[in-house]
C-alpha cells in the first residue's frame, strides 16, 4: 500500500495510472460506449467533427469516434499480448541462460542475438506473411522483436542474483535449482521485468498500428487505431480528423504506459530498463 | 604570514532541513607543517577539507567565516580566480583511487594536463586540443608535460614510470593508483595539500609505505598538509599538530605528541582507547553508547554530552568553548586547546 | 585494438551468416510456396513441377542451402517474380532513396538528441531538462507515420512549403532532393532521437556525479575542458550503444515512412513484395536490412573500444 501511494504521488505515475484506467474502462465497455455501430456506413462521407460526430466520419460514412472506441479493445489486447508473450519467453530464456551458464547460456545468447539482428518490425512483417493476419498471429509477430530486451535484462539480473546470499543459501539447503530460480531469483528480478513489460505494451500498440498501416495488421475489417489511420491515408490531407484522432488515441495510450513505466522505475529504484 | 588561517568557519548543507556540518572552526597552518584532522565518519572533517578550496558538492555552502590562504580570503574569490589556485597552490588527494581517477584517460595524461595548465610548458591548453589528446596516442607523449609527469611518478616510488604512465587506472594496483594520485596532486608543487583519508582504501600492507612516501615527498617540497583521517595513530605518527573533530566542531587541538600522550578531552580519550592496538590485546575495546547528534538541530549543551563518560549536569545546558588549557593540565605544548566544561580553569577570583 | 577489431568483424560475419540461414528457412515456410504465386491462374500440376525444377526447388534442402549461400556470396539474390528483374538491380535502385531518408533521419536525430541531452544534465539550464524529457517521452509514444501525417498536414497542406510525397535524387539538385527528403527524415529523426535524448541526459547526470569529476575540478581545470575531456568520453559510452541499437528503429521506421510519403525505397519494395508473394525480393530486402544493422553495430562496438580502454584491453586478454 505504501508502494501504491508513493507511485501515485509521482506526477508521471498519477497521469499514467489515470490514462491506463480510462483505457481499460473503454476497452472493456467499448461497444456500450460507442454512440454508433462502428461498421455502419450510413452517415455522410468525410464529415468534419460536429456535435453528431465528435470525430467526424470517414470515407465510407462511418462514425470515427465509434471506430476509435471499438478499436481500443483490439489495440490494447495486442499491446498486452505482446508484453505477455514476449515477456514470458524472454524471461524464461534469460533465467535459464543466466542461471545455468556454460553452453546453455552460449546457445541461448546466440539465438537471442540472431533475433536482435532483425530490426524491430522487419521480422514482424515476415512472420505475419507466413502466419497470416489475425489477432494471435499479430501478437506473435510483434512480440518476436522484444524477446531480446527481456532476455538480456533477466539474464543480467539472474547472473547478479545467483551469487547473492539467499540463492547460495538455497543451494546449501539442497533446494532443487528449479525452485531456487522460481522462489529466490525471479521474485527479486520482478521489478525491472514489470517495468520492461509496461514499456513493451506501448511498443506492442505502436507495432500493431504500423502493421495495420501497411495492411498487415489484425484483420482487414476489425477496426484498430492503425487501420483507421490507414483507411484515412488517402483522404487525410483534406479531412484532417481522420489522421488526428486515431493517432492521438495511440499517442495518449502509449504515453500512459511510458509514464507508468517511468514512475514505476523511479518508485522501485531500478536502473536496468533499456529505454526509460 | 601564516599559510592558512581559518576563522569561524560554518559549512551547511540543505537537505530539506539545513544541516550544519562544520560549526565555528578556527584553524591555522604554518608553512611546511602537517596538521592532522582526526574524527569519525560524519564528524565533518571531509567537509572541512573540501570547503577550503571550495569544492563542496551538492548543496554545501560556506555560510560563515573566512578561509585566508596566503593573505587572500578564498571565500571571496570568484570561481575563475579559484581555478588558478586549485591544483597549483592547493591540491587534493582523495580517498578512493579506484574512483577518483578517470577510467578512460591514461595515468600520464591525467598528470600531464595539470602540469600543462599550471606550469609553463609551452604546450596548448585549449579545450579541443585537450580533448583530442585522449585519441592522440604517441603524439600526446611528446611534450614537456608528459616528461615531467613521468618524472613525478618516479618520485613517488613507482617503478618503470614510463610504462606506468601509458597505462589506465584499472591496470594498476590500489597502492600504485594512490601513489599516482599523490604524484598528480604534488606535480605543480602546491603550497598546501589536502589529503582526505589517503590510505584508508588501501590494503593494510601498503598503507604505511604509501603514507611514508607521501610524508617524505611533502617534506622535500616543503608542502603543508592537511591530513584528514579517522586514525589517531596515523595522525600522531606523521603529523606535527592534531585537531580532533566531533559533530562539526573542533574538540581538541595541539601538538601531536601532546595530544597522543596527554589527551584531555573525554572524546579524544575515548577515541584513543577504542582503537585496537597489539599491546592492549586481551582487554575489551572501549565502545561508546549512543549516536552522533543530529546536525540539523543545535543542541543546548555540549554535542558530546549524550555519550560522554565524564558528563555532568552542566554539560547539557552550557555550550563549552574551545580554549587553551591551564598550565597544570598541559604536558609540553602551551597551545594545547580543549573544548570541555570539566577542563576549564577555575577562575582565580573564586571565593575561599 | 587490432585484435579486438578482428574479433568483432568475425563475430559480425557469423551473425550475418546465421541471419541468412534463418531467412533461407523462413522463406520456405511461407504457405503456398513461390511456385503457386508465380504461376497464379495458370497453375497446373505439370507446370508446377516444371517451375519447381527451373527454380531448383526439387533438389534436396541441403543442396538448395549450399547453392543459396554460394549465390549470396556472389551477391546474387535471384530474380523478382514480378517482372523478372534481378533482385540486386531492384535493391540497388531502391536503396539510395532509403539511404537518403535514414541518413537525414540519423543526422536530425543526433543533432536533436545530443545537444539537448547534454544541456539538460547541467544544472544551469532550466528549460533543457523538461524539454529533453518531453521530447524523449512523447517521441517514444508517437507512431512514426502519424508524425508524418501531421507534418504533411501542417507543412505541406496548410503552409504549402514542402511537397507531401515523392522523391528526387541528388542528381536533380540539392534543393529538390532536400525538399522531398526533409519531412520523412524529420519523422525518422524524432523517432530516433527519443530514447537517445533520455539516455544522454541520464548518462551525463550520472557521470557528472562521479568522484573523478571532483578530482578534475580540484586540479583547477576549466568547466569546458572537464565536460569535453573528462565527462563526454565516459558519458557517451551508453549513448553510443543506444545510437547503434536505434538504427534498427530507423530502418524499420523507414518502411512505414516510405509508404506514407510514397518514396520507392526498399521499405516500399518490401511491402509490395509481401503483397505479391515475391520471395526472392523479400529475402533480399530482409538480408540487406539485417546486414546493415549488424554492420552498424559492429562499428559501434569498435568506436566503443576507442572510447573505453577497459573493453579493448579486456577483450584482447
């Protein structure tokens, strides 16, 4: 509890938590909040924002606000999915590499390095090509890029913690290595992992937006923020609202995760995160 | 004229509350003299040392007093004037040589840059020339400043100084690094050297040797030294005079033999008694109860009152001053001063 | 230093080989295979077999792999399925455009991030700190292409100052080239700069706290000499590392930026190839991008050793 209040006292933490709560709320209650059916093509084409359509309409006559609201759920799911999948895999690899060292470490580190050699979304593009569109495939594709961040972080922490007193005590007591990893090392590395995870959520959302923009996103008919931007690509020069609002949604959301991550980092006092 | 005269020096830090790390210190230092500032950690001795060349970090400020160095009050000088004093006339040796040397520059270069700056070597000291020296390899070793740097390394007893000068700090042992730091500090033959626990971070086996070399060299150069240490034994061995500090105040000052053989202040006595010595093995070490007082609040009486083995009621309500001891309490140094109510001379005009 | 360089080059070569191997297998995993895509509506079992034979796909996997490596070493990436031009030609034509964008992005990013980050660390400036933080955090939260869209809206459409799309090679003159390249370059630059600002600032702050900076002050060195000679070589070590890693973001950011600004660089080529199932091209682009990334980071490693003697000496031991 003291931790929570300390986090909230940090202005970044407060802003981050507020944004994230709003986001979760919209994601969960999306369909009920949207004023119109996001797929209904019955309104005037390319109408500027007005009291009927707070964010205007797009080239097919759909209400942009409704699309943005319903896009929240998918975009956020991708972000969270990327953090969970990339995080789990990366943490596992990092723990194993750091704890067992030797050839296991070499093997894993080389594999992670190969993943690292494919910059960010380049690999995601290819993976989506192979697997096809769809929520799960997109999550898999994007999380590939972030495995190395988690793996390196956790490997470093594991190397450091395996020599700590409580880990050595575990060995002396004859604890199986699995248990030492799970009970002694992992909990102590959790701080930086969680910070990295919040950052990964943000990057997942950005990645989804980019993939959708390229036509390689979740699905051609499910509105995500990236897809709304992509749809508006040919018209936004005259219909500015098609660009501004979905992009603003993305930016505020990712800012929220970054604020939260930064505040988390400050509260926990960790130094290991790669970017913030 | 005395080399250094400190009058009524107060140094404060603001960490939320204002903490007085040094209070009302008066000190003098003659040319060629070695003065030991002795105290535990937190006593303010390092703050005192750093205040003199005005190298206080963070929120540290000299809030009162003067530091008169060779006739000029350092507290009044501009930063620009101070820079021509630092390194050239007042030098510092820091405690931990593994962090006080720049890891990406060679030993020789770190010495040479000081020499170039303060002495006439005919070499350029422009910002970009200096910056490029790091990458210049053999070019950086050509000038006079490098030659003098190597010579200085030889003087502090470093073997093969030409090779050592080309190395980086992490390639040397602790003792060698500290010798190099000493060489760096003395390279411009300063009038005053402030040595902050110069051997504390070294292996015990090396401490005595390095200290001996330091003292020999300063005697050769007739450099005055402010030796900051927590070790009263070291102080009594190498210093001419000693000043004992506690909670930001000087508690006792005098010639080192005098202090060591005839400590008058209860704190000094406790300090001496608590240091382990081979001769006194078998006896329990004296340790004091209680803690150093909170320096944010000025206590009503003596700062040592809550831990003093000789405390009386008056100690809690009256603040003792640092004054000369009466003749009968002094061994051979008439300037032996002490801050303690219980050592104050009874006035001659007492009834009876 | 020489030994260290050799080690790093060999290491990079191995990574490139590993990447090429992964690409080889990945491309063969794509459903449908190149044959179906190439034949399209003319697909018959007989034509498929003939095509497979022509492309060498009916040979054993191992043989294919060896041939593949052999071709790569001779810089032969095969031919594009769409049109039949050699992939090398396609890449050679597209690459200079991408290079222009990324180089401009790199320069803009460095010019933005480094001075701002360095200034932000010094207590003297009030503005630099929060500005650096804002640029950093906001920059990290923006989709690159959205920034592009905003820039197009304001600069190209409202102000009519710069063109909204297209590309002019340098041969057409500096002016036209720059006017087409500056907006996408700016997008990439901001994306590149964001984490760089943050790490420059925090690294500078940390280095300024180090005891050896106190020593430098005690020697009477001027502030400028201290910053340039003592602080920067230490503070820039993590910054350099980040700069290398962020080029990955530059390269992948170039893909979306090229789509938005309609520049026919390798990013656009890649996306078209993906939609057309043109495997040879996909393979070529992926390889090219990875090789560049690995090469850049190898150079970073070398520069790192120049700045920090500990690494160089430790590695040579």
